[in-house]
C-alpha cells in the first residue's frame, strides 16, 4: 500500500507536522503517528435524532475494532437529521449533511471512515459524502427498535400512527385511547420497526455492498449489533490497506442489486431519490427507469408493514436480508462486490428462511410484483412513482375528478370541510411540495382522507403530489411528480374538476386535457403564492440549485466528486 493519507499531516519534522501531531497528543502515543491508518467514525448520534441516540455506544465498539486491527479511531460528530422533529422536512438538509460530511472527511487527516447512520436521511447523506470524497468507507446501520405493543397488539411505528390517527378522525377510536398508545409505540432504542425509509436504507446499503453482509436489520438493542460494529472497525483498517474505495465497490451492478432488494423487501419509495443521488456522486449511470425495468417484476417476499403484517424484529429472526436475497440470487449481479472485497452473492448461499410467514419463498410470494412503478404522461412528463405493494389493487387503474389543494395549508384548512365537493372516486391532488416548492420535498403525499369519507367507511383514495411520503405510509399514492409545480410542471396547471387517469399497468398518469389547453393555462395564483421564496441561508442556496426528484434532488453543483486530495497547509 502507499503511504497513508494522514501521513500528509503527520509525517516529517517541520513546524506544520509538529503542530498537527502535538495538538493530537492528548493521550495518543508517539507510535500513533508512525504510519498506521487513522479511521474516522462519522457519528450521527444526537439526542434530537432519537433513532440515532444510541450510536455513541456503537461508536465505542467500532473504536475497539479499529484499535485491535492496529488503527487509530477518531470520533467525528457530523450533521444529524431527525426525521420526526426537523421542520420543514429533514430532506431539506440531506444535501447539506452530505456536503458538510464530505468536506470534513477531506479536510481532516483520516484514511478511512466508518459511517454510523440509522434515521432516514443519515445513511443516504453519509453514503453521498463518502462517494464524493472516495476514501475507504463502510456503513454500520443503527438498527430498528424492538416491537412495541398496545393492549396485546403489536404496533408498527409510523404505519400505525397513520392508521390510528385516521380511525380517530373516522370516529372509530377515541382520542383518549389514541393518546394512551403513544407511550407503547416506541419500546427501545433504534429507528422505525416497519419497512420504512430507515429500515429500507439499511437493506439497500447492504445490497449495495456498503455494509458487512448480514448486518443490516440487526435490532438496535441486540448485542450482535455491537459485535458487528467491532468487526466493522477491524474491516475499515483492512480496507485502507487494500485501498478499497467506494468508486471500486459501488458499480452499476451494485445499484441494480439494491433495486432488486428494494422490491423484494417492499421498501420505501424514498430509496429512489437516495440511490439516484448516491449514484450521481459516483458517476454511475442510473435512472428512475432502472427502478421499473429492474424491480417491477421482482416478487414481494417480505410480509412487513406497511405492505404486510410483521415488523423488523420478526424479519431479523426469520433470516433477514440474506435469506431474501438467496431467493432472488439469479437476479443479482454476480460480480458486484461488497466492502469485504467479496461478491455479494457469495454470502447468500447458506441463508435460510426460518419463518415462512414473515419471509416467503419465491415460489409462494406475498405479492407477485412488488417493485416501484414509474409513471409518465402529460401530468408527469419526466416521471412520477408509485408503490403498488402498498396500494389498493382496484385503484391502480382509476379515472376520477381532481380535487386540488394549492398548499399544505390549503389542505389542512379544507380537507375536513363537510361542504368539500369530494367523493370516493375523486383524485386528491396536493401541489407545491416538491424540492423547490416547500422547500425540501416533505413527506406529505399520503394526504389524509376527508373526514366525511372516513366516516362512511372509505380508507383509500388515489392521491397525487410532487412531494414524498414516509416509507412507513401506505395507500394509492402517486408521488415525486416531476417537474414539480414550482419548477413549471403541469401539476401547477390543473384545476378542481379536471379528469385524471391513473393506469399503473400501462405506466401512465394523465389529465384529460389537450396539449393546447394545458399550454394556454397559467399556474394558479394561490399555488405560486405559497411556493417557498427564501432570501438567505441554506434554503436560498437549496431552492436556487436543487435538481428535480427524477434525478435524485441533489444540488446541481454537488453532483460528482472531488476526491480526497489534500489542499494547502493551514499555517
């Protein structure tokens, strides 16, 4: 191997090398600077990211592994985004978190990095950063929480929030009982225990080759997470010696493997924008259409909320991701490697399904076709996505009258109005929620249903939005419509009463208007008035430079990478 990157700071007898070493000599012995690898632990632990609050304990195990392998571990707190708390949406800062982590990795004397993430945006932002700086890197997923129960019934965090809150609005559950369930839902440390975005991104990271195979999905309180974290520290040192960088590990085949896994586990639609953004940092050719071409016919093998019944603790004991991947091994790229240097497929041969209610064999799938469907039409010229596994099958082909909301505030003000002109066949449309419009593309696309329809027994309707929805959510929801309304997309032109046609089998999303009539319309003033118009700071930079959902919603100047080159001296 060549001299460690950190040697560009520490090697030598000049004044600058003296400064760099001396200020780090707070317990480090002289031999810490003899050429052994320095491993950063990019740590997203934060009390304000409750799903990641345990990562300091995980970091301690990583440190032990790094030391055991002869490296020097260095805790590096990085931007942490808590999905449940951050307003207006954590997605607004995913790119900022990626940019700041990238710059800290490049600016500091580190040779490799272990990425500690869990909550939705933390793993994507860390992988985007590592891809752009391109030093040896691997992910330790923080793991899902254990299953909570309320009155003997398991609760899926996120999914059951949506379900129970709608039952309150429908009048079938008291508000008092709803409040009592709150303390039962979050049983332990860890991220959401459904196949929401956090669990999905852990699965996707493993299928991509970014984790030690078999580690993703280990529950946060499980001692095996600490065992795996120790091993990750050891592996990081090995990766530096082998110069095994993200640009070597993550190929196009790796991303296609991730898409296969995404479909087979019934993962979140949010993985689409995250994988596109990570690929964009690496220069790997990947498009929205790859999710449809590669994943559409993959069977859903995992019976987990929101598409099914069980939760992540069940999934782990039933065999986890490797058991799923064994069932679809023929669909995986045999040459795509992992951070261990071995092909992903070399790890699946002995994986067993231990509970066929939770993980189904391929011959008996939970659903025959589970991938993300990409729709196009005059309402979504550059695409929109839908998750058929979480939808109501009869609504996947639907024609209905639009009921349009110009902003999230407009939705909240009118959705429960008893005089709202809406019925079960209507199509609810919310606009102004894309990357530019909100800003940040929030998880609001799974619009609440009108109260009067809930009270009549309706539990799903076709909903269309240029925003996202939580991976824990469900329903017949068309999202990521692009271009968004705030970028001049046709979603900004439709009006209440227009007829919308959804045909998932034909991959179409259209409004029954001629091209001429659409071109003659101007955007609704109420909608444009609600678009974000920041005057300073990150929001201004974001709105001015963010790309659309169909390419990953990265900032235009962050696509690609700058490598790990060391810049000028600091003194």
